[in-house]
C-alpha cells in the first residue's frame, strides 16, 4: 500500500485511516497495522499516537491473536519513538497481566 503513496507520515496516517474505514473491523485492522508498522521509515507524533491507540486496543482484547498483533507493533514504536510512550504501555500490560491471573 505504501508503494503507491508519498513517503510522508501525514500521508501514511491518511492511508491507515482509509484502511480502517474500508475494513470496518478493528480485529483485521489491528493485524494489518502489525504488518504496516515495520514498513514505516519515520514517525510523527500523530502517527505514533495512532499506532499506540490501536496497540492499546489490541493488547486489551480477549483474543490472543489481537493481543499478539498489538504486541508485534511495539518493537517498531520503541525503535522509533523513544521510551516515554512505551512506559505507559508497559503499565497497561502489567495491569492486564494481573487481571488475567
């Protein structure tokens, strides 16, 4: 998908939004994001926020495949966004872990 558009974070965010609207299923969409995230060459704050929102949805899901898709996005975000936003995600993961016990 990114091969057919400009390599700009704003454009990629719009592509992601369009994909979400077309799929109409967050389950499939989050799995698609797990594939798209490593293809990003740069991240804006807005793009990181978009990915983080769906990482949160994924890891909060009762579905193991969605939790895995959400977790699969995190290494790319860690490499490209620094650690501040990831620390909040780790708190969410820890609280989720405690709920599943």
